[in-house]
């Protein structure tokens, strides 16, 4: 019988300074030639035409370093990283991480994309506008809603935009001051609290004994002060709420609007839609569910959709089509304005568009089905590991992820989930110790997506089982990890003290450099 073994792994480790410490005065990577006399006579020196207040008084303090040393520096750093192209990286907790086809990277890095300027006349960017427009139509079909904006810069930005639309809607009805409460659930994404930045008081519904949002608690929470509901489903436990239409009905009955946080949509594409659950708004993360790289919260798109009655509130511009050409439509009378500059992150949109086009409707549903299959296969395997458990999972399948617990293992060995994560890195794996919120004790979250094969999953589970075994037989080995990897234990003692933060090299020199 074949037994899956985790492979030998020992990561490169470099005692690598940061690039500012490598800087040497006068060293150059590239000498830019001075402008030829004819060019300078024609267009000037390029500086004197700038307003005085835009001209630096002194040169920026950039590292001075040769090209060869720059190359070595960043290659060394890359060797100290784990990532989806190197190892089985099963999820960043509740953030879907999947394989992004390399052909889509080729498309997004084409000069036809990178050479675009957001202020170009719309007649010169018809191709880009067409892709954004068609992406909007795809998402309408996937969600059942009526119009999308691809402007928001990720999930939190989309949630902020949803809260802005909800406030604008109530302002139009003369109820904005009265409706000052926003409802969410404890296992929805923490970003749903972004509604607080619009002045809302956040009402949080906790789970019942089955791990589902407590519908009776919701009934007690709503009132004429309720502005709306922002909810993730399936929640960050991977549990789909079968009573979701009851939630939206309760909110609608008191005059609120319902926003669907669909960042966790990877297991439900082609299976359920926001429309059928009576949501007024929803968003998708193109950089997660639709296979554009995650970007660590940076270059992202939170595609925001609304029903017909809320289209006029969307951020401007949206993309229109008159049968002959695509155009920027600013004619939305009740628009919330802009939530990000220009039209959104076009390379992210293009990758997601290419992914959808390559799969089609049948392929999207197949991806969801495989993601759910992978997830429940892992659920079955993890429940067999001594010391691990899956709260609320008794007799129940999950959708695209599970929030597991090492509580039993920790009680019996003293080894924590963070220490197990460090030891997993010794085998070349990443284990996300998700702590938001810390209701599940000693949590770890696994979300396999459709990207991984059974062999890869078996290898991952084999290593997880080995680390759990080590925790019982030799706990100090796990507590002192990593041994083969360059990851390290983080000293969290300064994280809550801004006086000790140094977010730039210059700030670090002022605070700590002697």
C-alpha cells in the first residue's frame, strides 16, 4: 500500500541586511545619460517648468547600490519565502489562495496593459473598457444582481462602499439619522465593521450551539434604527447558513438593506446567487475567488454589485455601451462618488476576465465542486489526527474551508497553534493560525480551493499528522521550531505600542540606531 511521505526540505538562509544597510555612497546601478542639447532646447530641462512647491530641496535618500548586488539581494530574499509556486500553500486562513494561470500573467504584463494611462481619452482604450464592461456582465449573471462597479480596491473597500450606499439610500428617504445601526455576525469577515467608518454602531450576532448565526438574537437586535445587514455566507467556519433568507427578510421587514460579503464565494460559484437570497448588494474579491493573485491587501478589486433600484448610488464612473462604443458613465444622480482613483486595478480585472473566459459557466461550477470536495476530504483527514478537532462539524459537511482547533493537543502537550505553524514551515508548508475572532480555541484554518491534487493534499496532511505526533512525543522540538526554515517567532510585545513602531527606515534610524 502506498504511504504518502512529506519530502525533505531545508530552506536557504541568508543573513541578509535590508537594502538600505547595503547602500554605499557613490555606487550606481545605472547611469542615466544627460539629455542631448537639441532635446533640452526643444522641451527644457524638465524641472524648471514644475511649480516651486513640487521641486525637492534635496535628493531622496534612496539606496546606492549596483545592479548585480540588487539582483543578489532580492534573489536571496526570495529563497527565504514560501509561496504557492513552491509549496502546498493551503489557504491564508479565510483568504482564498489559488493557482493563477501563468498565461494570465503574460496577458496582464503585456505592454498593451502596462502602457495604459488612466487619463487617456476613452476612444483610445476601447479594449480595456470592453473587458471591464464584460466582467461586469459576467458578475451580474453569477450573482443575479443588476450592475457592478469594479472600482473598490478589495473587500474592505467594497464593504465601505456598501455602507456608503446604504447610508445614501437612507438619506434619500430622510431616515439617515434614525438608522444608525449596522448588523453583522461574529464569524463574518472582520472587515464588515468597516461600516463603523460611516458612523454606524455595529451590532454583532453570535453563533448558536450549532455554529450558525443565532436568528433569535437577530430578531431582538433589529429595530427602526437598523440601517442594514453585512454578512458573509458561508462564514469563516465554512458553514453555510441555511436560514439566510430568513435573515434578509427580518432586515427588510424593518426597512434595512442587505449586503452580501461574498469574499468566500469559491465553493458556491454556479450553485447559489445573491439574488435568490434577496440581497440588495454584494461583492466578490476578484483577487481571490476569480484567480487573480491576492496581493496581500494591495493591488486588489472588490467588485461591488447592486440591484436595479440602487444603480444610481454606485461609485462613478461605471462603463456603458451604446451599441457601438464603450464609454465612461458619470450620470448617476445619487452616486456616492469615488471610493478609489480611476476605474480600479485593470490587470486584476483582466486576469479574472481571462480565468472566467477559459472556464465558462460549466467550469466555474466545476471549480466550486472540486474546492468543496477537497475541503471535505481534508476535514475527514484532520478529524483523524490526535489532538485536532473541527468545532460545530459533527455530522456536517463544510463548504470551502474549516476553522479547526488544536485545543485538545494544547491542553495535553502545551504546544500552541502558533508553534505548530512554525514547525509546519520546517516541512515547506504554510499553516494559517487564524485568530479572528479567537472564539475557536487554538484555531487553524485550511482552505484548499480546487487547485491542489489529492497527492499534494495527502502530503500536507501527512506533515500535519507528523507535527501533531511530535507534539505528544517531543513537545520541545515543536516549541523550538523552526529548524529547517527561516521563519521566526514574532515578538508581539510591541504590536500594541505605537511608540515602538518604526514603519520606515528613516523612522527606525531615529528611534533605534545608535
